[in-house]
């Protein structure tokens, strides 16, 4: 009969190696990060933020991990405006749907194609617009002890109310703020000034002149009356 004892050094080393390998496999997490898109004026937007088993973020294209996948990600920001879209989101093997969040002049809106869910191990919470910041939908996976093992947030936006100065000039015909009349672009006619090309005076009247006598030609008698 062959007896195996765990006190042997070689056996203990083998068990330790197996334990370290197993712990390493359990503790492996994928981690990639991308900062949220931002614009002057306080506008921000992100497509996906995941934490837990998978730690990943994305603002465009697609992203996936061991517990979720998302495609059709796009974001847009400018002063006073932000938008984030996720065309398709799957978490824990369940299709969540598409979601788009927008923020304009400090007011947010959410368009979510899925529905809220709440079970012991799975939760889907759609965002509610109206404020200056919102997350389109947040999905949470819990373990047997009720602890969060994975959280995926999709389509987050925020923005401030921005006043944009007008770039167009007041239309022609409005009075000048200084009280001065707008020029018409046409020169005024001055009395007595000849108009170009006509030889005629403008508003004045030409002075009258006496007729000049014509001398008689030879052979003709002048008419005397």
C-alpha cells in the first residue's frame, strides 16, 4: 500500500503553484480606458463605462468583455450640447437594447429601447432626463452573496447652459443706436450742379440770354420790320 503525505516538500510546492494559478485566473480582469469626450463650456459624453470583472470604457465603435458587449457607440460634444449613443448593449447574456442620451443647454433627455429589470442577481436602471447630467442606462450583475460583480453604464452626458453671442448685424432700415440716419448710398442733388453726361444743371434754372442778330448776306436785304 502506497501512502501519500501532504507534508512532503515537493507536494506542498505543487499545491502552492496550483493555488497561485487558480487565483490568477479568477482575478484576471480586462482593463482599457478612454476619457469621456469633452468640449469647452462643460459638455461631456461617454459611450460605455464598465467596472468589476471587466474594466473598460469606450466613446466610439464597439467594446466587449467577458460579461458584456456594446456596438454602435458614438459621442458628440460642443458648447451647450452633448450626445451619446449605444446602438446595441448586451450584459450577462441578456440583450438590454439601444440607448441615446442628449443634453442641450443644461437639460437632458434619454431614449431607451429596453425596460427596467430587477432580480436578485440582475438589475437594469434606465436614466431619467431633466437635469444637467444623466446616464442613459446602468446594468448591474450581483454574485450569490449580493455583491456587485459587474456594472455597465451606457450613454452618459452632461452640459451647461451656454449663451452664444449673436453674429449677424441688425437688418438695414433699423435706426442707428447713435441716432444718426443710415446712408442711402445715393448722392444728393445740389441745385445748379450739372449731372454727369447730360450737360444740364440739376435743380437750378439756366439764365435767359438775348438772341444774337444774324448779319445779312450779300444780295439779301435785311428785314427791318
